[in-house]
C-alpha cells in the first residue's frame, strides 16, 4: 500500500511539474534552458565590460536571475574563465528607446566599466522618433561616458518597416567625431537567417556580434 501511494505521489508530482513547465513556468524554464552561463560562472578577470542598450544587449538574458542568455552578445564575452572580459553588468533592456537608455546611463557608469558598449535606436525608429533626436540622445550618453577608457557604439537593425540606414550613418559619423570604435551589428543582423524574427539575433549571430565587439576593442 505504501509503495502504491509513493508511486501515485510521484506520478502526480511529475504531472504537476509538467503542467507548470508548460504553463506559468514555461518562459522561465526556456530561459534557463537557453542560458549560455549563470552568474556564478562568469569571468571576473580582465577589463570590466558593461553593456548599455536595448534588446540587442539583453537578448534572452535575465540578469536579475543571474542568467546570461545565448541570444545576448554580451554573454559570449564574459561567460567562463576563458572569456576575454570580466562581467561588469548587462544593462540592456528589451524595448528601450535611446531616451530610456540615456536615463540608465548613470547606473551603467556606476559599475565602473573599462569597456562600455552602447547601442540603441531601433525602438526609436519604430516610434517615429526623428533621427537627429536619436543621435543627440546617443551623443549625450557618450558625453557622460567621457571618463571610460574604451567606449564602443554599435550600429542597429532596422525596425522591420523603418530602415536604419540614415540612423546608422549618423552613428558612424558620431563615432568618427568622438574617435571611438564602431561595432557593426547592422550588417550581421541584415543577413538571411541571422534573426529569428527579423530583428533579434539567433544564438549564432549573437556570438558573431560578440566577436565584432571584441575586434572593435582589439581583444
């Protein structure tokens, strides 16, 4: 009888776990499954890398849970002892506009980055924010980051129906004006099959974006 009860309890427990994973816990479960690494296994040696931007940086990471996801370029640069950079903080937020990125810049700079990578603009384009205003927000971020040793600014993908070509030209001109490197994300994301929804990178593309950042800083 006791063995039967234990068997029934086990079956019910598995059924409950399956229901939770396929229901309210589906997204957390997928996030854990798609993690590139977890907070306890990030690199803490080398130059401190901080990402400041939108979903291009955040990807499927959940930094509040200590999860660095496999569709975030940041993860490939800080995960594991062999990573070229130390985990300074991923301050990317899905859906963030450059005004919102600017508002978070103080928090990112308080993390004392040796390398700061700034990206943003696609969400502004989707909201019909004029390109000069987007570039001005990015310029203000760079103004605040003047004490950071190495600053990189990234080009951005189009907002599905709105081309980012004009904005990316402005980003490149801003980088030349400030004498900083550009991480060319836009060409990588514009290739067939590089994204899973027309904007956001696959894990493979995220790894290539990480290599682009590393090349931009000479790592």
